[in-house]
């Protein structure tokens, strides 16, 4: 999973970690861990993140090799 995409999209949308974590109902610490790739989000949290960033979960959480295979 390429979590750097998550950070890039968040920055493009000009959303702070504080704001997105508050809006989706998780701690800032947990959000940072997801963004850094050290924690895997639940499907529910993944959907909330994607809704906030207005992006398809497949584009954000799965790399090209995973899509093809």
C-alpha cells in the first residue's frame, strides 16, 4: 500500500491532520500511523478517509501491482 498517496492527497486538499482525524472520528496519532503505513485502517475508516479526500479507495490504498494481480 502506498500511504504517501494519502499524505499527498490530504495536502492537495489543504486538510490538516487535526481536521481530517477529527472529522472521521480517530486520533491524530492513529491517522499519522495510517498515513505512514505503520497501521492498516479498517474498511470503515478507509471509506471515511476517502470520502473526506474525495477519492476512490482503490486509487488511494492499492498500488498498480495489486490492481493488476
